[in-house]
C-alpha cells in the first residue's frame, strides 16, 4: 500500500496518547494483530524503530470488527489475510 508523503507518522508514545491505550499494550497486543506492518505502521529504512501511520489507524478504528477477514501473522512481520 502506498502512503502519501503527507501521512502523519507517530511514535508508539504519540499513538498511545491519541487512542488512549498504554504503550505496552500497543506493542505487545495490537502490533501485528490489529496494526499491520505496511498498512498501519512502517519501519523507516528497514530499521528497528516503528512509526504508525495515523490516517490508516484512524480509518480502521471505526470499522466494525465483525467483518474482519481471517489473518495469519507472519514471523517476519506483516500478515496474510484471506
């Protein structure tokens, strides 16, 4: 998925303040299950640090979870949806 160069990139701490979830919960429970690499967050320059794409997070926060597609998380990050 391509993102606009105008995308709002947030650290985990900044995202935590916006969505009212603890940083630890985002890292341990939401990342790679709800937030998908390449869709909701990126690793700039292939490094360890992650930045969340606010527009994608905000868009998907309001979608009903009942219509969620099955997902298989991948060890290297990301997921297969089907």
